């Protein structure tokens, strides 16, 4: 059954985004097979390396954050942290612009380490943090001053009501998780049947769905987190959540409605199968129910939780629906391969475009209520932009999150306007003259 509508609701305390309506879709093997044919644009997009060049730290002299004798804290790519180690040696690459090796010892001189530059994720030196990033042009790791970059973004966000998310301390995260567990205990006490808590590094899932069925659902959440982290440059072991992402997954529809009424003060849930609640303090809660189609439920679960990831990515800046829903459906289709719901939505969207030649009214609006077929276009457009260049898509999304308008971010990353984007997308699927 094709869902009749997609809606976006706002409750007094939390914004409800990415509502999936309906139960299931007819299964189909359709997918977009036409590769994008992108012509040069009128504007030249920003060079990806130039965009970060002003934040590259010097690796020689006293200004180097890793000069011999300085005390640093190093986070390795495997998640291990070396706190307050003295730099004893640096080996640099060609032109002294990249880091080949970093020698360290602890305060007592008993623990000594020699680290390849490629094994380091982040360095803290003095009061500044530096991301260690592989520069393809220089063929080696460079240090990016993320403290200065964050200061620049904070200045850009002034007066917008938005902010960069702070990384919670371990104590803050532990406290938040304890609060979440207390909340989930209250939820359990309100139901007459048992709910089981499934906990991973990044998720807390409370559910009455049979355990044998829940295991792959929980695994799909971890896979979604890994996929989006890779897409947007989040270190694979970094926890972007305030504590963890809280998910309530019910077997039956009425249990879902009861949770929304009782605990989220939301009685407007008729027809919804999943809801994402994003709070202004950074918390994210997902509620949903399985219904009669287990494979489609996996799509709902990943889709809604992806909204939570985007809420917590970099800053509190809102991502417009055509992008937000596009990413959520794109990653759901990528992770949940046993369901063809996403490709079916894409097929419906392209069919509609062939009939009308237009994306429909208000597709690019900041608060648009997209129709089901427009969700298909949104995810297909996401796929198109990623095929052009995943690096530029990352730059596009992070640009929005760092305070640029979607139009500015698109111009900076791709060198085109929304109208030009749609024209290029239209040509890639054989539709000349496609209109926004």
C-alpha cells in the first residue's frame, strides 16, 4: 500500500520530523540505472582542499602543535587515547607539510610510543584541537585547527538561534544515559507486557518485538550509524549523541500511539508508523511500531533514526526536508536491502516527473510537507549528488550545518543553483527541461 501522505508535526517541547505514513509497499526491483552526466557549471565550485587550507597547522618551528617538548593528548584511529604525553620526535613528509611519525613518552619517561601519522585521529595541544586528515594532494596526514574552525562557525551562527553541539564529557554522557534508563523504566511500568532493553555503543532500544526479530533490527541501526559517519566525516568511533539515541520499538500500533500520548504529549499520530523527536537540547527519541511487514519496518526504523543523526550532526541547524528526507530514505535503502520500499518510492517519483515535468509545489521550502512521491525524488536526488562527488556532498551538508543557506552551500560545493541542479538531474534521467 502506498502511503497517503507524509506529515511533519510540532509538539510544544519537541520537533517531530520525518514521519513515515502507511504500512508497506509492493516489492519491486526497479532502481536508477542512468549514470549522471554533469556538464560544467557557470560558477566554479570551491576547491575542497582550498576550503580547508586556512586551517592547516604548521608542522615546523615553535608554532607547530607537535613541536618536540610540547605536551599533547592524542586520540588514535582505533579510539585509544594517550593523555598528556611529551613529544620526543617528529618525522615529516615532503616539504615538511605532512606527518609521517610522531614519537611520544609519558611524564615518567617509562611509556614510549612511535605512532604513524595515519594512525592518529586527533591531537590536543595547549588549548586547541587538531584533526589529523589525509591530504590526497600532499599524500600524507595534515593537522587541521578545528578549534579555530569552530570559532569561525560559531561567529557565523550568531543571531540565528543555532549553535554547534558540544561534545559531552564522559560524566555528562553517563548522567544522560542514567536519565534515559530511568525514563525507559517508567515506560516499562506503564505497560502490562514485558519490554526488553537492547543496548549498543550508540543506541538504547526498548521493545516488545520478539528477541529473534530484534537482533537484525538493532544491527541495522549500527550499520546506519557507520554509513552516515563515513559519509559525513565523523570518526567511526565518535559518539555524536548526547548520551545514546533512544528508540522505542513496539510490536503493535496501539502501543505506539499510547506511548506518544502518555510520554510525548502527542495525540496526533493517526496513520504514522514512526516518529523522530528532536529536542533543542540535542536529545533524540525515535518511536515506531512493526506492523505486519517486518522488512518495511526496518526501513522505517533506519529512516527515522537517520533524522536523529542529522539532528546531532555538527550543529542544531535545521536541514530542509528535501535534503533531510532524501538522506534518510537513501541510507534506509542502502542498509535495508531486503525491502524495495525506497526504490518503489523513487520509481513513483520519476513516473510523476515524466507526467508533470515538475518537482511539485514548494519542494525546496525550508518547512515543506513533502508528498510520498517527492520522498522518492529526494532520495534519488541524494543518490545523484553523491554520484557526482561524495566529497562535495559532504561539503554541501556540512556547509548548511555551519550556517550557510542551502543555496549558498550548494554553490560553494557544486558551483550551481537549485534550478541548475534540477536541470542536471533531469537530464540524467532523460528529462530535459525539468522544473523545480
